[in-house]
């Protein structure tokens, strides 16, 4: 769904090179304006994009298997290491939780990093992958950035300041969820049938599939960013991690959507996710939590 162009400029200074993240006058301060944190997150995303695009489809890409059998590449580790190093300079008092290196530090301000969401796509040369970066303050996500450079797209939000996207053409637009009110007219996105089967929730998921107008497995962060854009009306997954979801929560909510786990609990830490245009949320939860009758 096409949205009207946003008149406010990108909150990051135009053309700011990722390598020129400025250290604030008082980097040890406990509080910073959320717009400053957003500008920092956007600059870090620029730096991450430079690393990931240099390694995407590289013939010498290093791929290893983690203990959970999921892949990790040299791009994953390089992006997370870069973000941690930059944050140590400009926000030295903040904690950082990353997919590859875990939690470092304890603080009321915590950055949550997924260096490459969609690593399996990245490894196979599929362009649907991105870097996700969020900032939590006292457990509430206040800044989120999802950057997908191979798709030429980026989405971001700061709590209280709306949600925005940069299109393939470079246009900055505000985000707003759809106005669809009936599941029979709704567009649903997910990642894979296998995930629902492995989680033991395939039957209610198929009931939801049967209730909607159309489904597609766009997967990963992209499903939820299309909810924020109003192109898709709801998206859900039965098994996710905090770093998969933290950045997406504030973008969805600032676009007018609802973000919960599959039990209806708000927030990105529930281990599952349902994002909707808000109008469809209660009915989708009812279906996903109904007793199995098959």
C-alpha cells in the first residue's frame, strides 16, 4: 500500500557516513534524547550495510554451524563486533545483547543486535536479510532500525516520533498499518510451515490460513515490516528470539499496529510473535489459541 511522502527529513543528518558517528560531548551520560539514539542507530546501520554488502554472495564467505545447527557467517560476526566497538565509544555505559556474542553489561539502557537476520538467505544468495538494531530503556524498546541493503530498503522508528521507511527509490515515507477489519479480506505472512509443525501449533495456524484471504511466506523481518507498511495485514511466527523481534516492535507500534506473542502478551521477549494492524489482533489470537479439533 502506497503511503504519502513524509515531510519531515530523515532524523539522521543527510549523507552522514557510517564511519563518522560523532562521540557526544558527554558519552557517559545515562540519558540521551531518543532522536540522538535513533540517529546513532541509523549511522550504525549504514556501517553494517557496508560490511554485509561486501560479503553478500562473496565466493570466500566463511560459514560455520553454531551449536544449535544454525549458520553463522563472517559477516554476522564482523557486524556485531563493529556495533559493539562503536557503542563502547559513544555509549560506554550501555549494555549490549547480540545474537552472536550474548549479553555484555548490565544497565537500564540495553542495545539488542541481530547482525544478519535471515542468515540462511544470506548464505544462499537470497536478498531477504537485514541488520536489526534496537534500544531498550528500562525494558521498553524505544528505538528500532531494520536495514535490508540487498533489497534497497530500510525501516525505523523512535517511540513517540512515528515510524518511517526509505523506499528503493530513496524516498522517505511515514508508515501506517492497513485498515482491513475482516480476516476474510486479510493478507497473512509467515516464514515456514515447518516452524509451526515443529512447535506443535500447525493445526491452529492452518485454521488461521483458512480464515484469511491470501497468504505468502515472506518470512523473517520482512513479514512484519510489510505489516507496518500496510501491505500485509498480519504476520506470525511460533518460535523467535528477542534479537529477532526487538527492533520490529517499536516500528510496528509506531505505525499503529499491535505486537504481542501468541498468548497476547505485549513485547518482543515472549518467544513467539503476532503482529497485526490492531483491528485483526483479537480474532487472530482466538484462532491461534483454540483447542485442536483434528
